C-alpha cells in the first residue's frame, strides 16, 4: 500500500528534486515490485515543509558512482564490480526475540509494508555528504509486524555474504557486515528501509535490494544488502566497531564537535559540487532524534562516546 505522509523534517521536492525527476514521478504510479528489480514508485510528488533549507538533491550520477561497499573493494569506484551481486532469489529474515519471526522475499515485503518516498541527507564519517530521494518504508512498520518480546533492546543487521563479492576473501575484515541500533532508535520515525532511489530501482552499488537508512548517524551505520535482522537483549558488536573501536563507536551520531581521530568532522564535502559546508549536529535531524539520547543509560555516557 502506497502512503504519502509529509514529515516536518522532509525536504520539499519542489526545492530538492530536479524538475525532470518530479515530472517522471507524476506518471509512475505503482511501477512494480522490488523483487523484480523495480522500486515502488510514487503516484505524485511529495509536498512538505522545507527542511533543511538550501540542500538540493545530489545528481544520481554522483551517488551511483561514488560508493563505499567493501565487499566489492576498498575504492569508491566499485559500481561495475557490484553488478555481480545476485539479488534474485533473495530473502530477508527477521528473528530473535520476537513473537512473529518472518522470512520474506522482496515482493512480499513490498506488498506488506506502507511504501513511501523520503528525500534524506546522508553524511559519511569520511566527511562527504549527499541528498537522495529514496523509496521504501519505515523500519518501525517492520518492527510492529514481528512484535518484539519485552526483553528485546537492540536490533542487529546482517548484510549479504556472496561468492560474487571479491572483498570477502580478505582476512582483514570480520565478514559478514554487521550493524546495530537500539529498539528505540529503530522505532524512531526517521529510521528507514530503502528499496528504491530516484524513482527507480535501488542500485546494486547502493545496497540493493534493501538497505538501512539512519540519516542522523554516520553512513557506515546504514548497512547495505540486508539478509537478516535479529532482535536481541545485548548490544551488537558492529563491523567497524570491531575493527576500530576508538574510531567507529556503536552510537555513531553525527557531531561536528567530535573529530574522528584522524580528521575533522566540522565540515563536509557535497558530492556533485564539491562544495564544503558546515556539518550539523545529528546531520540536521536533532529536533527529531536528540531525545533518544537523554536520560536512562544514555545519561551515563560522555559526549565523546555518545556522538562518535
């Protein structure tokens, strides 16, 4: 079911999206199911209050040619190599501390979830940034479907591990790719599972057929090509945290005042223009997520730990 609910944090498409893309979306309707390689399109352009101002959509050519996907190599130009990713057949399993575990293929997910479009900012810990119109559904909707048990406190995300991925042969990395968030973060309205981009399919180099988006966190938290989501009572050890805990902590919230040990986070480079702009706390989404990090266990953490 296609739902279009404007959020206050969204960027209005008449400001953010190139005119040709907006015109095309007006004719898309329900294009098809993501399992067949198509994203679910929109029936009409979005309408929402401008937020944040002055940040337009990044050209698709930049977003699809500048990628971090270490399963296919350590360089940014892995787009060609990523075409070897096998996205059919594909299943996503949701298990662990839930009352109703599920194993679904992308078509089943698309039919079950409230599909919508969101134009979101993305900030990499490497200090580059982009703004992308994604198609997908709120992570909270999937959480509700499986009914977490009372002891569930975290979600662990696991990415695909395939023979088509040359990077997994490297002994330097603890494959498969893993990420994690708290249940409170997962049920925040901003947490999103993307199945498409720019009104079309989610590209393989960008995490097809389904990826996580946590726009207030550094990009390495947004795991690509998901195969499993596990609910647990223990904080998951994540991929980059296991490799460099002093550089890539569990929380990974964007904070311009806490530098990476090897470079500043005070500014960011916009893909497509190379313009350098100041970094915003929580990537500009603080009004909607800052409350997640107050009180309880979060109050015991220093800002250094909280925001890295």
